[in-house]
C-alpha cells in the first residue's frame, strides 16, 4: 500500500496550484542532485508522514510538496494517483517521480512525470530545472497548455519490442523535456530574493521590468525605444501604449526566475490580458551598445530566454496579442543569450526546420 499523502489545511477554500515530487527508486546522490538543480523554490515544503500540510505563504499561492518516504520505493503513477484520490488530499497540477531512470542519466536527471487529471496517466519525462521553472508559473491560466506541451515533447510511454526490458527501452528513449536547460552554459536556477519582491499584475499587452539601475541615461533611451510610436503605421491621435513598464528599485538585481515567479495576469474579465512573456531590462541592456532586452517566456518553454533589440518590443507585444505570429518568430531576431542558452537544434525545431 502506498503511503498516505497529507490533507489540505483546514480553511483552505481556494485551490492551491503546484507540484508533487516523490523519491522513488533512486539513490542518495541522485536525489540530492535533483533537489540541488531545482533550487530553493517558493512554497517548497517537505512531507512529514502523519503531519498535515501547512497553509501556503506569500502573495502568490503555490506549493511544491516533496515526499521521500521510503514506502514510495518502487511506486508507479497509478499508485500515486490512487493516493491523491483520497478525500481531502491536496491535488497538484504535476506529479514528478525520481526513479531508476533518474539515476541512470546523471547528465539530465530526467524525472517521470504525469498529470493527475489525466485519466490515462500518460507518462512523460522532464528534467529537474524544467520542472522547477514550470512550477514557478503554475499560478498562470496557461499552465494547462504548458503541461500539455511538456507531455507531448517528453513522451515516455513504454513500447517494448519482443525480449526488450524497460531498461533497454529507457536507454533508447531520447526525448526529455528540458534537455536544453540542463545542458545550457548558464542554466536557470531559482534562489530566493534578499527581500520579498512586489507582485506585478500585468495590465497591458506587453510587460517590461527594469532590474538594473546603474545608468539612468541608458534606461531613459531604452524606455523610449521600447514603446516608440511607429509613424509608418500609426498617427499620434491613434497612439496607445502597448507595453507596461515597471520601473521600481525594489527589483534591482532581480533574476529572470525571480521576476517570472511574481508576474500574474489581470483577473478582471473586462480587461484585455497581456501575453505569456515578460521582458527584462538587465545589466546587459544598460551596458551593451546595441540596447537589447531579455525576453522570458511564461508558457510552454518556460526557463528559456533570448535577447531582442529594445525597439522591437512594442511590435512583438502587439503582434503576439493579435496572433500575427508566435514567440518563436521573435526568438530568431536576436542572440539567444541569457540564463538559458538555446541550442541550434532547439532553434531549428522552433522554426520548423
């Protein structure tokens, strides 16, 4: 029998999004490596058998429940799903299991994953860093689409040939969602900010957050670039701002991962919502001669990033909003530098080559 999972705290009336990470068949080195790659994520809590869950803390509710009860050894998605079906048990958006496959691949440390709401419990594989970045955006309405994207890209359904073992099949399975994050020169890694960051409610089609305050003239020039009227297609009387600019010293030195974790969409049904992306004016934006900004997706390939000339931000926000193109079209207009360097293989995949 699988161990019981903790019940939701008394009085928790609103559903709390998040993920469940279970230690299955993996050794100590593997387990510690997985936790190290995931980082000190907000809302992370260890499961203590017999103890109830504590209420969520922070302005954006989310929970990452980590369970390493030895009774989980050898567990399957079906058994975890049954444990989650108990009345009153907190229901995560994503379940992650560190198992033999995680131990066997020290480069990627792929976790077996499934969506609790999926009747078929279709398994896919996702790396710890990709799981961590995905967890940071579980509060967003697009999380269902993002998880379906992971499920499709990291499919891990077993199809054994006659005489083939699961281990043989695993050796030949190559698709892991998040491989690009684990193999990047500077992979994304969340660490708590020194002081709590204010929550950003996105009220416009585009969003630019300033995180470097070292050069006021450079910032003024960049901000002017970002939302400049284009005389070829607009007239002054028709001009409207497309980009919401956050110029708050509270974000000085904030990392892309910290910013993406505190951006929430406007919940007002009468307001037009922003796109699933945040643009960051960082140190490279202020110090570089070409004035670029860092573009960070909040949907699908979360954790990836690329640089874009600042004078293209307004056009990107407007075109994404009306559906003229998608983020991959803009990814190819700048250098893919930043915390997640996108490989040429991934770049070509986005372009459909």
